C-alpha cells in the first residue's frame, strides 16, 4: 500500500483513511483516521451520530448500538487492547456484552462529541471486519423444477458417458439437481436480527417485481452451456444459460433491481455492474477428495486446491443442450449450507411474483 495514498472509505458521507496496522492477534487490523472537520463539544442536544441517538443522562451522554456478537472480538482486541485504545482516544467507556450473547454495545462519556467519536470508531471497525465474514445467505431464483431436474440428470448421464475420459470430468463435480438455482447476490447476515431485516427488505421489493412481471410467473427456458474462465481446457465452473421465453430482459431487470435495493440497504456488497445470471451445473468445488474421505477427512476440496476440468468436448457436444422450461414465480433468501425437505436450500424468506 502507498502510505501517501491510503485507501479511503466513505461511510454515511464522511471520508476516512484506512491505515493497515500489523498486530499479533490478527493478520491485519484496520485502523482509521477521520478526514472531516474536527468534532466540537458544543453539539446540538438532538444530534444523532449517523442513525444512532445520543441521549443525555445525569452523568453525561450515552448511546447503545447494535453489533452482532461475532464481531465483538474485533472491538475488544487482543487482551482488550483495542477497546482500551478506543476508550483512551475518545475519553469514553465502552461496555460490550459477553461473547456469544446478542445485545447492544453501550458507549458513555462526559461529552456528546466524545461519544459521537467513539461511535464512529466502532462503526469503522465493524464495517471493516464485517467485509471479511463469509456469506451466510444468498438471494436466488430456484431452477429445481421437476422438468429441469430431469433434463439436468439427462445432461449429467450423457456427459459422463461421452466425456468421462476428459481430464477432471467425474460425477462428484455436478450440481445436486434439487439445488439448481440462479444466484442473484450474497449476504453476510450475522444474527437473527439481520436475517429479519433482510426478509423485510425482500418484501419491500414486491412492488417493482410485480410491475415487471405484471403479477404473473415468468416463463423461462434453460438452454445451452457456458464456462466462467478464459481457457475451456481448464474450467472450474460450467453453467446453464437461462432466458425469458419472450426474449425480454425481465429476469435481468429484476435481478439488477434486487441487488440495487439490498446494496442501498447496506445488506449486500456490489460485485458487478450487472448480475451475471447463470445456473451452475458443474463446479470443481463440489469435487470429492476420495482419498481424504477414506482417511476420515472432509472429502471436499477447498478453493485453493481445486482441480479444473477440460470442458472442450462438453462445450462442443452439448453447446445447445435443452435442460427444460419452467415458470419462475419466486425469489428466495436462502441459507447457505442448509437444506429443506425437498433438498433445496433452506429459505429464510421468499417473495412470490403472483
């Protein structure tokens, strides 16, 4: 990192430098310095810090903020060093619930500006380390219609019959037909409160979705395959192409509007200008390591050790393969690594088109 040009973070209209501080406890701990006007102790009584209300008490000022318990450790730091530094720098007291107990972090101080400054510092830490959490949920369009599942199983059988001699092609890298879906975007929801918030925001999308679909299911066709990377001889993900039967961009429009809404709500990070609609049918992350499985290991490969497969023959022979058609009538907020009785990902919430 160029120390003269540190990365900047915009939080609620304020610009902060992001300075990297090496410490023993973490690979790297993010420290921040505010680049705005200095805080004043003469702050209006009804001032709020971002969305947090700072109340006046007999002993000074107090503010309680919601922070998922999984992030407490980043505010506490090694042996409490980070919290002590925050308290010393801002001349406040920061009370944090016990690890694993969901609650509010309470910040108190003699001056309103000091409490406001501490809130900002805590929010910057939370924002930084939140981005490092693995995603827990994702928005998806289900493609596991029985007809599409049947077409997918036919595709799998024919590929294994005709292309199993190609490098890396074997049965374990195929998607589970019950889990066929289009991913719209991923979310790191760190407690039940955030899951409920995401469900509420999904329901808020009902109006624009029904405007686009005119309150009717969306007829889709799943035809053709494509790959993710540049070299067809070294592929990690092969996906089915999904289009609206009337040739319109309604599906793309819904997906893009959903991402726009969830990004604006602070629940999702935008990765691309437009959502890349794809239904994964083969993925090397699914590949089972049978030697590890036999020795009691996990039996799944990690992203760092995944083995690509040669998709050239598959692309040539199955370029226009028809998986089937379906009537899409819902978008799901799905939970990662969890399935329901149908074999599809457990739904935390859903929104129907009609």
